[in-house]
């Protein structure tokens, strides 16, 4: 009769992940951490900041050229004619340009009325990479075309 009052309890062990699934999870976490470190280091480099700033400036100068053209029915002979009515003088300087501060960084070629839409009006050649960075990032030439597109051409030298 003593056995009738006893209750039997079973203890279950918690289920564990399959070892292969655990290994894959660890691998994915390591890859994500690695990629975040690599991408973070790229976007913190002065090269990336200069390239982004230059792209922004070229877009501003290109927009100012178009506004000038709409108002004057011709393009300016020199980029300095755009200052101060169409854009600030700081937009004429590439962040990567280390020359005199009052100079214009961008190469400007005045288009005529017969120039095609792909005509290159502006270009910047201040994004050459040297030293250790050369193996990680290619240099670039930024170009602004008459149709408003900006292209980046990798430079390998």
C-alpha cells in the first residue's frame, strides 16, 4: 500500500542544438562581425570622406552651371563666375585638394550649344591613393557630364 501514494516524476534534459547548426551559427556571427569592422574602417578613412565630399561639390557645381545656363543662355567662361550668385566659393574646392585655398579644384571645359549630353564638363583628379591605402582602394577621377550624371573612373597607376 505504500507504493500507491508515491508519484513518479521524470526529469527531461533540455534539447540542445545539433553541433553542425551550432557551428554554422558561430561562423555567421564571426563573418558579420568581420564585415562590420571592415566596412566601418573604410567609411572612417579620409579617402572615403573626401570622395563623398567631392561628389557632393561636383553635383552642386553642375547644378549651378545649369542654373547659370538657364538664366544667361550660355555657360560661364570660368567657374568663379558662379560665385556668389549660384554657389558658395567653398563648393569649388575638392576636399582632397591640398593646394592654395583660393584656387578652383575642378577642371572645367565650357560646352557649346552643339556639345552632346555625354560631354564632360567637370572633372576632379585629386583622388589618387598612395602607400598602404593603394592596395585597398583604387584612386578615382570624378566626372560631371552635361546631362547631369556623375561618373567615377577607377585609376590604377
